[in-house]
C-alpha cells in the first residue's frame, strides 16, 4: 500500500512524500499543476491510455485536473518519491 505523509500544505502547494515497499496502487486527480518525482526505485503512472515508467531521478509534470493512477514499478526495491500540487 502507498504510504503518504503530508509534509507541508499551504494555499500555494501541497507536498506529499510517499514510500512503498510492495505492490500497491494509488489513483487521484491533480488539484493543480503537479510534479511527481521518484527518489528511489520505480513508479508506473497511467493517465488515460498513456502509461509511463519513472526511474529514480526522473519526474513527471501533469496539468491541473488530470486523472492518474500510480503503482509500484516492476523492481522489487522499495520506492520513495514526492508529489507537489501547485
């Protein structure tokens, strides 16, 4: 399961840190322009028909109102990341 810690929330942005140790999924809709960053491991993102695998050090920029799904990548390593909604 995705574990999400709210690190900071303000009127300008919401910052969430995530840590995943096993297969898990999360879905949501971006509240504003969103930056998804993978710090360690891999994460799969699905936006409609589009699918994308992010490796450590890579990021994804999504426009406001985008429905997306996120899941643990194919590797067996723990995944950490951060999401910032502006």
